[in-house]
C-alpha cells in the first residue's frame, strides 16, 4: 500500500512539475505585458504591482492590427477551403468504388511526408509567372494543398466506420447521395471535423516560412511574419513585445479551448470499426 501511494505521489509531482514548466512562459508573457520596462527587469516573475495597458496601446498603434486581420483572412479562408475539399474527397474515396481508389488514397497519404521547404522554389517560380507574389491567393492555395493530405486521411478513416446499414436506410428513404452526405455523414463527423479545424488553424496561424517568402509587402504580411520585424523594432521594449505575443496567442488559445472536448475523440475516430 505504501509503495502504491509513493508511486501515485511521484506521478503527481512529475505531472505538476511538467505543468508548471509548460505554463511558465505563458505566465511570464501575460504578466510581463502588464508591467513597465523597469518593473519587468527588476522582478520578471513577480505579479504586476501596478498593471498597465501601455504596452498594448503601443502594439496596436503599429501595423499589428493589419497583420492580425491578414492572418485571420488567410487562416480562415485556407481552413474553410481545406475542410470542404477534404470532406468531399474523403467521402468520394470511401463511398464510390473505382479503379485505382486505394492507389489515389495511398498517394494522398504519402504527400504528408513532403516537407514544405522542398516545394518552396517551384511554388515561387509558379507564383512569379502568374503574378501572384505578395497576394493572398497563392498563400491560401499553398496552405490548402499542404493541409489536405492529413485532412483527407483522417476523414476517410472515420467515414469507413459509419455503418453501411445507416446509409442504405437513408437511400431507401429516397435521399440522394449528396443528401446522405450532408444530413447523415457530416452530422456524425463532428469530432474529427472539429479536430481538423483546430489542428489546421494552429498550423496555418503559426506558419512563417511560406508567408515570409510569398508575402513581401508590409500591408500583406501575416501576424507571424510581422512579429519577426516587430521583435527587432521593439527589442529593447520587453513589455511591448510581450503584449504582441499575447495578442498573437489569444486566437489559438480560444480555438483550442473551443474544440478541446472533441480533440482526443477526433484523433481516435476511426480507430475501431463498429456497426
């Protein structure tokens, strides 16, 4: 009994330690954004004695608001297009038998291992020939192409677990294939869809390399690209940098908090075959 209690206590100590280590940077970021420069340098880990929003005012007086809106536009457009295309493609690969279907799905899955940096030069050349450099459309299309393989793979695995008898009953009631997909399949796919939305939002929002290469004008920069210059400009003003980081992190935290109850369920969706 004593050994069991010591084992449980040690696991709790390890988990608490890992939690503190994980939350430490967030705590430093939030509290630092509410301090003055001197307060932060004197007591970086202390709670702000006289909280101030001056760092946030400085942040939003810069081009930060424009970068934030650019990120919202690019991220949400790319994620929406990805989810629509991935859902339709996954349903077609699972529900409509045709020659080479498994090959197509296998090739799609294999694209997940291709690093984006390998595609950078060819995509830039294509974008330059089309005159799309420093436009949102090329970044959105590239993001969609990179997010599609995993999205199709996850949704296809889940769609296979939907009982065939349920789909046949809907068809016998006179539902068209698209009505079956819209009224039966999609409502049952809430967990994997929510998981994909959260995962894709996190990736697209934080992506830096492609946006840095393709969006070269200041008014088109996304938040992650803008922050790289923002940190250099305010490198000596730590609270302002911290405030910018807080604003950049809030949408990601909100997206995860909204979809966290679906997250684990969505990752394991399709792991078991049930009728």
